[in-house]
C-alpha cells in the first residue's frame, strides 16, 4: 500500500533522520548568540599539546645523552 502525500505537503525523507531531527541543513544552523564559546577548550588543548611536546623532548634528550 502506498500513501500519496497531499500537494504542497513537506516531503519526508525515506531514510533515517539526522541526529538533529531535521532533514534540512538550514534548520540546524546556530545563530551567533547560540554558538558555544570554545576558548577554554582551545587553551586546554594547547596546554596538553605543549605537555606532549615537552615529554617527547625530555625523552629524546635522555636517549641522546645515554
């Protein structure tokens, strides 16, 4: 049995919906006020990468001076 959509009715996608529950990308975009601030996340990532570089250089120095 096939159900025909009424003329002018929105077309529903046949597959699974995206995680946002919307099939159109325009409905998922955030405004500037809604976008989260990620300054703290970027700072912590930079600190973490500096720690990795520091530990790597420490180990490299230890191996060179053996």
